[in-house]
C-alpha cells in the first residue's frame, strides 16, 4: 500500500501496489473528491525511492500579504528551509541570490504582479529552472492558462489547504529529485563516453604511430612487399615493389593482386600456379586478425631471390667446374693416402694395436677411393654423352 495525497483536495488515499502498476490503463480516482489524480502525483510513488530529507530543500514565498507570509513560514519551516519576500522585486533578488528549489508566487501584488515576476524569473538564466507554483484567490481558467504559459508548474487557489499545499510541494520535489538523478546519470554516462572516446583516440594515435613506423621499416627492407586484403585487392606496397611494378601507391591500391603480380614479372605459386617456371617467386604469407580470422596476404620477394631451378643449375655448374679443375689432384691425393696407409701397415705389421686400429682405416680408405673414382668416371661419361 502507498499513501498518496490528492492534488485537488489533499485527501489521504491508500492505494494498492497493483493499482500503481496499471496507472497507464486504469486511472486512480481520489477516494474523497472523485478527482482523477495526475500521473505526476502518482509516478513518484510507483517506484521505490530514497526518503526525501525535506530540510535540504529551500522554498521561497512571494506575497504582499505579510500575515499570510508569516503563517506559511511558521507552518513549513519545520520541514523546509523557508524564505519570504513581500514584493516582486525583493522576490527576484532572493531567487537569484539563494537559488530556491521551489517558488510559491502570489498573482495579486501591487506594482509588479505575479505574472511579471514569473516572466522575469524565466528570462533570467540564473533562475530559469526554478519551479514556480502560482497562488491566487482568482479562479478563472484563463488565469491558470496564462500562468502555465509563462512557465509555472502548478496553480493553487486561496484560501490554501495545507494538506493540498504539502502534497503539491512534495510532488514537485519528487519530480526535482528524479530530474537530478537523471542528470547525474546522464553526466556520468557522458563522462564515461568522453573517457572511452579519449582512450579510443589515444589507442588510434598509438596504432597510427606504430603503423607509420612499420611502413617505414617495410619501405627500408631490401625485399619487395605487396599486401592484399581478403578480396584479393592490393591495399599497400613498399617502395621497391612500386618501383618493380612502375606504379604509384595511390594507383596500386584497390587493384587486383593477380594483375599487379603479373605486371611485376614475378609469380606466386599460391596465386598464379600456372606462371612460367623461370619467373622469380613471391613468398605467400597469410595474414590474420586478432581473432585468428584471415584478413589478407603479404607477398614478399627478395632483391637477390632466384627461382629454385635457377639455383639448382648454378649449383650443378659450380660442381662440374670444380671437378674438371681438380680431377687429377683428387686422384693423386687419394693415391698418396692409400700408399701412405699401406706403408705404415708394412712397418707396423707386427704391432697388434695397429692391427686393431689400422685395418678399418685401410678398408675405409679403399672404399673412399672406389666412390671418388666412380663419381669422377660418372661425371665424365655424363659430360661426354
């Protein structure tokens, strides 16, 4: 059960929680006067809220009736901080100086009436957000409409019913409390977003510096580097790769990697398996993102890199040249080794230790002589053929 004061008659209504949950579809009627209570009155009771310490709230009464002012002050100062002003000018000064949470403003005042005071309050940025409740003995509808048009939040008729006054003050303070909570939440969210934005900008700057440094390193390498995205489109190339292709970076970006590879007079076994075998080959290096998903490929070609077939031909030519040049010297060196081992064996024939060690050495030397002679003879026959 919740205790809700009717804003019309001030009656104390005991309302069940299930009725509060359905106020959008089922309005709540005052049990005393039959008034349909406004949502502004009911909603603060619908949600659990911290108890309001009303002594923290400041009320300002502006009225030319001094007796009425003193009565309101004595009645409410036990629950609120209360200031009073008997003229509109004094009320404007106090409002700007003390920044009250709520102003109760009489309409009928000599000199500057309540309408003019409200108008000036709303024109001043320092007092614009202070809630204003009009208090008047007038009961014409156009008075209320004019007051709401100037920015007032409520209208109370004289003579004032203290229960109604308390209920309506409490409604406005509840609304103010909710607005303050929302503002705090919004400020906290904005601060968090700003902090996140700063962190993102800092991270972007760091990545930009790292990326710039990486590009500089890749540009200084003696290898040609081409980088393509998942769509097989070139996204970047270092200086040597651009020179090899005879193209600028702004022209190469976004073009098909197959086109650029063929233009480079080189190939990649993964991307162009049917390319001519004599062409130098790029190393095909897959690239992955932080989640291990493929995000592109790096193609790398060394400045002095040759095709494997060319390397084999060069190695074979070098071996043949060495054998042709040193054939006789190899044979003579082997003959000297074999003769020396045989001579040493004759001298130390009766030495049992040499017999144990020397026999395997002699056998190995003979096998080496046979293999080298076979190799030399095979190379000569192959060359003659």
